[in-house]
C-alpha cells in the first residue's frame, strides 16, 4: 500500500491544487461569465512574465537561496530594449540577445559574489536590485514608448485556441516551464540543485559541483528575469524604470504557495505555475467583484503567504517528529 | 584607533562631508535664522531622523540574526493611522494629537508582535516572516487611507516632524531620546548581552537559561516601535499620508546603515553608534548627490556599490583572498565555514 502513502513534500502542492480548484469554483458560482475558457486563458496571458520569473525563482529557492533582484532586472530589460529599439534604432533580433545577456550577466555576477566570497544571497541580490533599478534610471528617467513592427506583432498577435485565444507570450512561458521541468527533475543539474538545497555540506562531501551549480542557479534566475522582462515589454510596449516594482515578492509568494519549501530541497517547478495562477485568480476575482479595490490583492496575497508558510512549518515539524520516532 | 569598528565609518562620513565643502564652501556654517539653527549639517540630521530611528531598531533585530523587511510598510501604516486620526479635528485641543501618537505607535508595536511571534514562536525564517508584512502592510495602509493621499490640516500634527525645540528640530531630540534609551538598555543592563548571545547561538543561550524566544519577540517589537515613530515623523513632515510611497525602500536603507555601521548580518555583536553613523552616511550621500547636481537616480547605483563593498570587506573569504598575501596566513581560515543562509 505504499502508493497510497503521501510524501510530506507533496502535501503543500496538493493543498495548492485544491485551493486553486476551490477558488475557481467559488468564482464560477458567484460571478456570471467567470467560467469561460477565455477567463481561464487570460490568467496565463496576464501573468506570462510572472510564470517565467517564478520558474527561475523556484530553482533559487530550491537551492536554499533567494533572489530579490528579479523585479529590477525586468525593469532594466524593458529599459534596455526600449532604448535600443527606439533610440538606437537597432533590429529586434540584435536587441533581444543583448537583453537576455544583460540579465544573465547580472545573475552571473551575483552568483559569483555569493559563491566565491560566501556572502548571503539575500544581501547580494538586494544590492543587485538597487543596481539594476539605478541602471535603468541612468538610461532614462522617463517612460520610453515602443513603436516597432516586431514588438507590435508580439504584443497583438493572437493564437486561436478553439473559440478563445492565447498570446505568443503564453507560448514562450509554457516552453520555459516545460524546459524547466525537464532540467529540474530529469537532469544532473536538477538533482544537484535539490541536493544543494537539502544540505549544502552533504552536497560538498558527496563531491557534487556545488560552486558551479550555485552560480548556474543565479544565471538561470537572471536569464529568466530578463526573458520575463522581454515578455513584459511585449505586454506593456514601453520601457520604464519603475516597471514591475515589488514583483520579486509576487514571485517568491508564487513559489511558496506553489509548495516549494523555503528552506530549500523540496518542491516542484510546476507547483510555482499553479502558485502564479492562484495569484492571478485572486486578481480576477477582485476585478469581477468590482467593488473591492486593488489593494485587497496585496492583503490577500499576504494572508495566503502566511497560511502556506505556517502550513509548511507544521509539515516540516511533523515529519521531523516522525523521523525521530522511527529511528 | 584604526582597530576600532567605528574608525572606517567615521572616516567615510568625514570624507563625504569634506567632499561637499569643495562644492559648497558654506557647507559647514550653521546660522541662526528666525531663532532657529539652520544649515546643511542640521538639515542632514533632521532629514536623516526617520532613517536613524529605523536603523536603531533594525540593528537589534539583525543582532539576533534576524531581519525586518516590514519597516517600510510599518512606516506607511503608522503614518496612515496618525494622519487619519487627526483629520478633521479642531485646532484648539491637543487630544487628537496624543490620540494619534498612541494609536499609531500601538499599531506599530502590534506589527512588531506579529513579526516576533512568527519568528520566535512558529519558527519562520525572519526574511520570509517579515516579507508577509512587507506585502500586506502596504495594502493595509491603503485600506486605512482609502487608497488616497490624505492631507492633514491639523496644525499640532505638523509639530512632530517640523517643530522646533531649543532652536533645533524636534526630530533630532526624538532620535537622541530613543538612541540613549536603546544604548542604556543594551549597555547598562543585561539585555544587550542577551541579544548578542541569542544572535551568536540561539540554542546555546537557551541552554544557559536565556529566554531566547522572548528576546526575539522583544527586538521585533522595538523595531516596530522605531518604525512607527519614524512613520509619524515622515507623515507629519509632509502633512499627509501616502499608503503607496511613504517609507518606500526604507528597509533597504536601514539594512545598509546597519551593515555600514559594522554590525554583521550573521548576528552577534552590534554597534548602535556605528548604525547612527551609517544612517548619517546614507543621508549625507543622498544630500550630496542632490546638491552637486548629479541626477538623483544615481543614488541607487551608488548605494548598491557601497553595500557590496562593505559586505565584501566583512567577508572573511574576501579578506583572505585579497589581503591574505600581505598578512599572516590562515588567521581567519577556521571561521565562518558554515552554510550561510540562516
């Protein structure tokens, strides 16, 4: 009867799924028009960039670290893209690789500082957050609107799916998710990330390439953030230094709600996607309700975050008790 | 002298101030105008008051190996509560003012209890526990102000942040008062020692009979209180409450001030005087950047570089790699080899 026993690691993910279904059912019964394919697909369209960021963040949190710089990297990417396309009149095919390189380089720098000098990820990425936002202000303080055929195409083209549609950004996000699931669960690198998050010292003793993995994790997070920045730029069609302010918190919340343990070592990439969808559905419910103001979103996210963190603690404590009673 | 933890922060502060002298020869002059002291130095002290207060609270939190990311939101909440209490009150009586102070500080201490219970009783990591308040707190602040920027027309309220006492801004006295109390409690009573031992090794200090849980709860409450006072000063300064922007980025500035002041993020020993100097460094840096005409946005880049340099200088690995060639080898080899993330 082993198959019926649930691993404690899967409990948060199951809770997340149940919550998502409950919220969706709640919305469907309460509001007319909530239960349509398009409303469901809009969750993906409006949160495509958040899905990408959350995927990168999942790796970081799985390894026991944290990346606070992602929101600023999105702003910086949107700024670089906007200024290169509009002011320097470069082709998007040159601009996009440059943007992705910027994010990856910031990630590389952070990873190196964290690994080589044993600095806390929290403080390094905090500095990265300042740096990226400062740099985007240095490019320009004003909003740069983008008016380019390629960006327009990416922003407005719709891929029909039955009688509803999705955007190209959703496709990009889903490709990222599939790749991340593969890397996270079926590659050597993924196993190393879990090992690192479980216990760094054990990982070192096992002879795993801890340093390389650690740096790579932050490069991936930086890359995901800049890709998300591009998707965000397609969505907003502008570059602005205040874009995505506070997004790092949404991403962390999505990962935690998605069932990844904040202490690292346990969690699923796909869970973070569900986490993002839950954040999205909160927003949708608040929009449908009409009378509630947008700041309720923040309070709801905070409350959910609290619920899941306490839930995680209880599970971890209970599993520890179980383990010690067995041995 | 150079061995003192305070030496380098003071040198940096002096350097920034002297640097200003080149651009503004009258930088150090303090004049009496309208019966008040005015001048750039007074200005730095006055404007830096909220940051100094919040950093004092943050120092104690960091000394217990914690962190309080919620202070920015607490500033917004406290300002919102204060401003909403006095809106529409009559000019003549002082009761609304005291009511506002009591309510605002009460709410702030409550947020501290919230953080403290999450960290000490439930055992959530400090970064995450206070993150909840950072996200939700701004929402609550906007709820209090109904999402609008509330303007205060009640004159006595403006006295907290803009008033003068003995020809000096009142806020300076508030900072001095809180600082001296914190200094007295931590240096003349055993609380300081308790805090340091909890930060250095929570389980060892529990075994030696210190109630670590209550110590942790207490420092978060104190941090909340400090942020609350800072929030009142800030909101009274501009005579309004803005749930969205009040106290934005303050948590980062406060952490920066603490780190510059020599307190390690790993917990343990803390330096309140260093923190004050760190906060003054940040404020002078901001003032300098404004006054010499560099775009204000550079501020963020400069702060990022400063915090990285300070952290690198504190890192034993960095010291070994860079300075190791010049000094006796292996002094610090055995230290801090553990896993960094707490």
